[in-house]
C-alpha cells in the first residue's frame, strides 16, 4: 500500500498535508509514515485544546479477569450494571465484535431497565443515526456500539459522560486483510497489530470529550493495559489524563463523585 500511495499521490505533488486527531502512536508518526510511504516529512504534533487532566478520568480495574480468562464476560456485565446505575446511564460502550455486544446487551438490559435506564444496541434497536439521536435526547440511556461508533460520534454535553471500552480493539488475526498485511512485518503483533489497535483506541477515547465544558470518565475493562508490556504504549498515546487503578467495586462511587 505504501508504494501505491507514494507513487500515486505524494510523488505527484509539491506539497501534501496530512492531518488528523489520531495519527501518532506514543507521540510518534513512524507507524503512519511507514503505512503511507512518506519519506522525511515535516512533522508537527499539537496538544489537544481540551484540559484532559481536569475534564477526564481514566479508570482501569486491577481485579477483572483478562478477556481470554474465565469470568470476564460476567465481570463486564456486572461492572456495566453497577456503573450505569450509579451514573444514571449517560454511557457509551464500544465493543470490538457484534457477538460480544449482543451478549452484553442481553446480560444488562433487564437489570438496567428496572432502574429506568434504557439500553440501546447497534444492530438491535435501529440505525446508527436513530440510536445517536435517541441517546442525545434521553440521558438515562446506555448505548452499545461496535465498529462505526469508534469514530465520528459527536455527543456534546452531559448525555455522554461515561465511555466504556470493554476490550482493547485488536484486529482479528484470521481476518484476510489483516493476515495479508501482517506478512510484511518481521514481528506482526508488535509492529502492526499493536500500533493499529492504539490508533483505534485513541479514536474511541476521543468520543468522550467534545468541548471545553465536557467532563467524563473512561473505563477500560481490559487489564492487559496493566499486565502486558504493550499496555504502556496505549497509555502513553493518550493525552495527559489522570489514570486511576483499583478494584471494580470502587468504580461506581468514583464515577458518581467525579461527575458531580
């Protein structure tokens, strides 16, 4: 791909500007430059206009099973029920697979609706645009989304105060496109899968704070951020934000107090 982009675009122009909110990995453009075939460009990494240290809080539980371990799905469902009850909804949860979304939807719907908190699911309750509209208009709502909700979602204000990422967005290794592109790397996981997931993770993170008045909490229910070496790369790629770790039982009270 890099050769095609360079031959068809960059080499044909005197100047090309490439700009986006999520181009860097751990404050470096090396991964994107390699994917685009850009050689020795002028680079500028700008700080966010938002004060993330004051406006956002990231919480990572230390006692949740990892995604491939027994009890993980049950822990995710219980965490969502208690968290959303404490915050009165106002939550967007971003999933990496439709199957996980549907399983979670079934596991939390009854418990939350008993608290008069609506649960909406992508592919279950309507189109993407209609789900977003309902989410904006009804604050006591939890919206579960997959691929298309990781980017392009712009909900300003209290309607979106909690962002939950149950699982780090790694590509499926058996995906044909991913598998083909992986062949070009000596260490496909470290050199391709991790940077790609970090870019996606940053896109998801960016759904929360959309104005200088917004305030919210990001909950990552994937302990691999703490237990794996690559977890630090994810955290270092985020803007300057307060990160808290602790037991899951602390989360509901912590979130409710932060959002007051």
